[in-house]
């Protein structure tokens, strides 16, 4: 407890300050009599003081102290990561989701309750807010008088940022209602505290980044303002979101459209939506599947391989299959098609998903599968869970005594029946895994089991241990395991003769165009449009779908005389934000320093030489090579030629474009000019070949004199 006089931190139950001898006293909120700390009731009026004595007295924290407090709660490692990349994040153009969260009822509270207690309550509320934001990997950027402003997707880009923001808001409301229940039990006249939350997604330019991770925005634009306006509109206890956030999360939640609102500072009215509840669909693919999928193209061979593996496992030779591909290439879709193909078979199909925001939740996909199998629903109480498990175990003919307690423990049911005194946590964990394995084997004796776990690149450690152990026991059982993951996931289960991996390739041009025809419901597509789509989407089905949707939304393509074609300047095309998010999240995930190199590379060209990037970045050979090799390993770049004559190439033109766009104009201009100068120096001898590139860099770098010289040089052969 902190001494109010000298600020010294004393042990919790001190009666006097160690440092200055100040006597600690509190006042009874009922009769205002001074009472010592650590007493339960007031000796004047009998008022219960438990809350007062439990909570250390809080003084009004200064802004810096509050920020320090936020820091304490940040997920481990994140602070270092962000700060280490600070220079590269500053001045970046980013798509972020901004959340404003404000408390309603605060004024009423300050009137009714002792100020000391108000601080203690506010502290607990802040703690809820901060935790729930961090659970979804957002960062708290400001603490306002009675709330917070949080960011999702900055300083570090995040996949699914809008979805995370809404889930975080939902968790905040839920936790606040629990908090109110708790307070009500302690204090009869406690007014319920409700949050008003507003969310909006849009571009911002990240300004300076303080040591405390607070992001200043250089060009705030409308993004932050509109989020704050949404919060202003929201009723207490609800979350309001803007059109932009709505479009990115439609289908994942149930929303109520509230119509148009006039907003200060905006000429057009804006749409607002109220978040009602999460839907049962949790991934982008679930939403598409519900809405209607693009007819399936290609992948015959891969589907054949899966069906073949299933046939073998049905005969008692268990098989495991990994489907590996980058985001959006079609892993979930292939799995879905496989599931359709075996729909008429008598099998038990179990499906678990790792989610982008669930890596911190132990056993997430394992619990998912267990609950689905035993028909355990969201609101089931401990008693119902127990009954359902018992019933299920009877059907499986599994020994209840050695299994039930461990399943209960896994589902965090109170009084699971495990003797925690004699068993270590490690031993409990092993037994849980054994119990699960036993169940799966028993289930496969009744009918073949197919177990699919999606997106292992987001798996938590405990679930991974469970899968590893399961993999060891399937070879003689009727079990077919299917995993999907992105290339960055490296599995640790070694080689097994019954495990195979399929790498899904990008679609061929013909296959992509077949998708396009389906999406536009037309075979007649103009050649230029075809080329544009092939160039921009590079055979990634997800990009094809998003890109066509954007082209249609922006009315860049239209059907004229029975044929689809481009009707506007293609310069107007921006890369859909869904695609940007996926790519930027990947780039931001690369370790320190690598990002700076890829950004510089993106300004040079899709291809750049080692010599040139070395000159422009000014890094030492060792440093630069290590950063380039990181980028190569994460498959953002590939390499051609032998060192030092190496050339680096962006694996995808789109990655280059997204990275390039994220760099602020001023910085980009500087880089272009630096690159121009470097080219002039390095290629002095054969400068003729470089006039074109030179002119472009100088012009983009706004050095028009040199730009004109380069063009002139090309014409006359001199520079
Ligand atoms: N072979 C295909 N034919 C048609 N559409 C496809 C194909 N593969 C994927 N898609 C579509 O592309 C989108 C992204 O695919 P998805 O399976 O979700 O990718 P991943 O799971 O690898 O991230 C989905 O809407 C899906 O229906
Ligand atoms: Mg998927």
C-alpha cells in the first residue's frame, strides 16, 4: 500500500508508513468515522468495511502512472517486440480498428460512494478493460477519464483485427456484468456500471511511438474520430460499429442495422450497426460456406489423395494428412470438399479449429472437439456437463472412473474428483491426454473416425502435445487425422510412414479464370480485365474472390454489350483491406530489422540486387545477409544467383505492392532518390541500361531535374 503522504510502497497490512511514520486510516463510508486499516466493521455504526480494508487506498493516478499500469499487463514479449521495431513502425500507413470504451454511471457512482472506493472500483474496471483488450492482442492507447481507447492492428498489423475488436468489446460487456453482480452482493445500492463502446476500421498514419507504446497519430484523419462518434451514439451496455467494420465482420456476428446518422464533421451520413452476439461461425470460411461458395475448381488430385488415405485408415491402417498452403489458397475449402465427399459414409467426423486469437487459450481446439462430441453447449452448467460426459462415456464403453475426472478437469468443471494433492500438474496433464486418446480409440472401434484440426499455425502448446500423442497411437486404428496449416508452422512430430503432406499450389491461370467466370456469372470477359485479375491475384482463390468483389463494389468493372470489362482508370483500384491485413500481418511478424529491408526492397522493384540494397540500406554485409535470409526463410522473397551476384525477388507482386503502399509518401520519396543515387554510383560503367529505372526513381523521388536528365540521357546517350 502506498503512503498518501510520502508515496512510499508499504506492505499491504501496514498500520504506519515505514518511511515517514504516517498513520494509515480510512474513513467509514457510512458515518465518516476514521477507522484503522484491516478492520472488518466500523466501530461507530457497524457498517461492513471488508471492501475498504481489502483494497489498498488508491490515489488518483497520474496519466503516466496509469500508462505504467497498462504496461504491466501487456502480453510478455510484445513490448520488446514493438519497441524493437519502433523506427520502422513510425510513419507507416496502416489499417487499424479503433475502439473507444467509456463508462456510464460513473458520475452517479462518485456521488454515492467514498472517493477512495471510487478509485478502487475504477482500478478494477480498468483492469477488466485492459485484460480483455490484451486477450485479443489489442493495445490500450489512451486512458480517458472513465474509459480507454484501444487499437487493433497497430503498432503491429494483425489478421482479423476488426473481429478481434468486436470480440474484445463483447468480452468487456460480459465481464462488466459479472463485476456488477459481484458488487451488488457486497453493496446493495451499487449502481450498475455499463460500458458504451464504439468501433471503426480505417487507415491511419502511425506517428511517433512512445516508450510506453502509446501511438501518436500523425494524420488522424477520420478513423479515430469516427470510432469516437460511434461510442457517443452507443447505448450503455452496447457496442456500435461503423459500416467499414461491419463489412469486414459480417456473418461472424449478429448485428442490428440502425440506419443512418449524421455525424459532426462529415458531410455524408454514416451507417451504424449494433452488435447483438457472436454467431456460430467463427472463421471467414464458415461465413462463405453459409453464404454460398464459388463452385470448386481443380484440386482433383489432392482430393483423390485424401480419399485414398481415408480408405486405408478405414481398413484399420490409421493415416495422418497435412494440407499445407499460404493463407487463402484453399485449405479449408479442400477439407470441406473432402467432408462432402464422405458425407454418406458411416463415420464420426470431429473438427477442431485453432483461431487467430486463441493461441493463448490452452487446449482450445481439443476442448472444441470434446464439447462437440459430447453435445456440450455454451451455457451448460457443471451438472449438465457431467451428465452429458457420463452418458457419452457409457456409449463409448469407456471406464468412467479412470476417464471422467480428467475430462471434467479439462473442461474446468469444479470438483472434478482429481486428487491434486498426490498428482503433479504434469501427471494430470498426461492423464488427460491418455483419457482423450482412450476415447478416440474407443470411438474408432464403433465406427471410423475422421479428426480434422485446422490452422495449426495458431495452435497452443497443450493442444499440440495432445495431437503429438494421438499421432503415435493411430497406426493400427480406424482413425484418419487431417491437419491444415500455413508454411510458417513447423511440426515437431518427426517422420512417420503413415503421415503425408500435401502442398496446395496456387491455381493455374485457367483455374483462376474459371473462378472469375463463376463469380461474374459470365464467360464473356474482356482480355484486359482477365490480365488484370491474373496479375493482381496470382492464383490465390481468396484474393480472386475479394478482388472481384472490390472491382464490382467500386464499379470499376461493368457489363457492356454482354461483355465484362474495365470502365474506370485502374489507378483507382486499391487492394482490398482484407488482403492487405493478411499480407501486412505476415510482414510485421518478421523479426526485427527484416522489415526495414523488405520495405526498401519494395521501393526498388519487384527484383533487386544484393549490391543495390546493400548500398541503399548501408548495412554491414553480415547484418544484411542475416536479414535477407530471414525474409527468404519466411518465403516473402526468393533468391537467384550466387553470392555476391545475388538477386532477390518478391515472391508475390502483391506483397511488394502492399509493403510499398504502407510506406509514407515522404519516406518513399527519400528512398526513391537514394536508390537513384545508388544506381548511378554502382552502374557507372553501364549506365545506359539503367536510364529507364533511374528516371523512374528520380521522378518518384520528386527530383525532377535528375529525372529529366535521365530521360534526356536515354535519348542522347549521355547523362
Ligand atoms: N479450388 C477452389 N475453387 C473455388 N474456390 C476456392 C477454391 N479454393 C478455395 N476457394 C475459395 O477461396 C476462399 C479461400 O479459401 P480457404 O479454403 O478459406 O483458404 P485457406 O483455408 O487456405 O485460408 C474460400 O472462399 C474458398 O471457397
Ligand atoms: Mg482456412
